[in-house]
C-alpha cells in the first residue's frame, strides 16, 4: 500500500533529480546535448563562417527583388523586403526601396548578393535591426550596389547605407558599391570584411563601428567626406585590426581612427587632410607588426602621420609617411606627455615632416634609427648609405620636409651613415638619439598646437606618475603590448610577423614606388535602441526555411524533461490527496 510518506519521499527525489539535471545542462556537455559547432565560434579574429565566401547556395531561399517574390522566412511589404527567420537567402534584381533584417536575437542570416541594385530614397538600403549575426556574401563575378540618397530622420541611430545593430560580415569574391548621403557601412558591434572588391563613397565616414573593424583579404577603397574608418565605444576598446588585403583611402579627413589600432599585414594607402592613423584616447596604442603603410598629406596643418595619445610601436612591415613641412605637421606623434612611448623594434621606416613639430623614436628602441634636420622640396629623392656606400634606404618624398626619421633592420647601432637628399650629403650616427642637433623643437605646445609640452621630451624625462590609466583603472605596463597590456580581440598575443588565415604570406601587391600606400578614419557611433522583434510573417505567408543542428536544442530538451517531472509530481500529489 502506498502511504503518504512514500509519496513525500518520491516527490523529494524527483525534485532533487530535476535540480541535478538543471545544473548539468547549465554547465554544458551533459548527456551529449551540446550544440553542434556552426563554424562561427567566438575567440577568433575571423571565424570559419567569416572566411567562407563561397558557401553552397543551391538550397538557399531565392528572392527576386525586381519581381518582388520571396520564399523562406522573407516577405515583401510594398517596397520593403523583410527577412524574419534564420537561414540562407539569394538576392537578385533591382529594388527602389530597402531590405530589413528583423529576426530573433539568436538567428544567423546569410544573404548572397547576386547582381543586386538597391536604392533607398530615405534611410538605409540594408538595415539589420536584430539577428545574432548577418553574413553579406558577394557572389563571384557579380556587381552589386547599395545606395542611400537621403536620411531625413536618424533619431533611431540608423545612419548608414548599410546599417547593422548586430555583428556584420562582408565576404565573397564579387564587387560591392556603397553610396551614402551619410556614413557608408555602420555596425554597432563587430564589422568584419574578409573578401570582395568594396568601393564606398560617403558624405561622412566610410566604415563606422562600435566594437571592432577587422580586415582580411578584402580589397577596399573609400572616398569619405569625413573619416575613412572609425572604431570607438565608451569602454575604450574599439579596435581596428588589419591582417591582409588592401585598404585605399584617397580622400578623407582622418584615415583610421580607433582606440586600439593594429596592422599585422596587408597594404594601406591613406591621403588624409588631417591624421593618417589616430589612436585618440590617452590609453590608446598603435601597433604595426607587418604590412605596407603609406600616409601622404600635402595640405594638412598640424596633422600627423601616426598620432597616438598613448603609445606607438613599429615592430615589422614598412611604414612611409610624408606630411607637409609648410603645415607644421609631425610624421610621428606619441603621447609622451602622458607616459606614452614611441618605439621601433623592427621594420622599415621613412617618416618625413616638419622639424618644428618633430618627434623621434625613444632611445629604448630595439632597432637603431637616425633623425636629421634636413630640408627637402616636394618630390625630393632621399638615400641612406652605410659606411661602405651601400644603400640602406631609398625613396621619393612627395611633400616638402625639414625633418627625417629613418630606421631599417640593416642599421647597426653606432654606425656612421650618409644621408643624401637630392645629392646633398650629410653624415649621421645611428646612436638612437631622437635629437641629433639642438635645433629640434618639441611638442604641440611650443607652436600653439595640441598640448603644452614645450621643448622635446626624451624618454628619460617622462615621469612614470604621468602614465595614462585605461578605463578599468589598471596601469599600462612598462613594455608595450597590444592593446594596452592586454591581448588582441582574438585573445592571442600579437604575432611578430603577419600571417593570413591560410598560413601563407599576404598576397596583396603594393603600389608602384618605394613604399605602398595607406587607409582612413571615422567618427563616434550612435548606439541606437535594440528593439526586440518577433517573427513578423503575415498569416498568409509560411516559411519553408528551418535552422537545424546535429544535436537537439539544449533548452528545448531541458524544458521537456522538467515539464515531464512536474507532471509526475502533480500525479503523485493527486494520488496522495486521494489516499488521505
């Protein structure tokens, strides 16, 4: 006979079992119900999905923009295409209107553009309101255009021809033209570009992101009314990282602006009217370990080639900077007044600018360098020769200059070298002194620019107590690491040499000349509201697209088990009541 004591004990046992199952599921991998990998795991700069620009579109849902026909989790409402369910879609044709992704927060969306031309008269041509991540793939051999002609209302933060509130990846091998009355491509989270020929013309910024911009193998050209690339957020962690590919910015205000800037490889060519690179916070850093970087500014005043309010470290690659002497511009500008350092530990550097604003590398640099106050007109040919007359560096400097900073792995500390400018020769010693003559004038304060530094400050004159403090309150380490003593976005330490994901050397070919050319910058991003959307398929539209995985959904299984246990408890309680 079942007594009330037996029922009480059984209820307690079932409750305990439910709690144990809940803990196991919360910790993952229990009972083999771990979600199957989908090629998009966190922890890498570029995931498998980011790099897969040639995915099989044969089973994807077709969407004809011209005929306004859609399948899968997509539907048309007048001139707007709405995509509301996870899955893969292939878009073709033309549309005078816009495309909006408004899926669930855990949905991944793949959009393959296959000869698409979308023009929005007002607002974004492509808007991502909600998804976990969207992959915009440019089909091989196709030309695609996304155009936004006006933005009458940006109060919700949607201020780009391509605007995404969540992670966005552009890949593939086709071409994309973006034209915008404001910003080109805007992303509130991580913006990844791993392929395609992308051309952006924007009245304001070209690429604009909150958390990161990551470039690998893409060929990008930007004409911007404001900055080329901007990455910035309130935490001070906005990171620009380039691993390979080409970034050309023939016109912009600033080239690349971010809180942490790292170049591992690729080719960057920037023609700004202000700074080439700008790491804008006192705890920000610029790290160059590979690649070819060229910054040329013929017209800017008080403009810098590499400008960091924290530290600058060049440990590889080739860096060529030419900023006009007439504008009082500095080739290199680190935040020495706040404890930042400027180091050259590898690579090849030619940096030409004004002696009035000149700064050199710190004497603690691992690689020898020389600085010289010599004048040259625009188009001057320079050559650095070793003691035997062999050429260590050669180049043609586009802008007039009165200061040169030169470094190469072939230099030997203490070596006497000869600098030739249009045939006029000067002997120098590679003694790692930033000011070889007393005429060097330092800082932004002396000539009425930024800061109040007076005469040139050497590393030994920089007080440790002035060291900048990052937002988390920790101290910046004595030795420079990226970013700010932490690790790059992928959680690994920055490599000494840049290697693309396939393990081979970067294939991008530099432009003609001694050094290749460079990139651009941006402005602060509006966060915008993350409005939550549910499925918005109208009642007469059904979805034939489902998202599958190799194992059952953990949450669904857990809810089913707990529901069954709850039912058992209810039955037992009913039985207990009957026997009392």
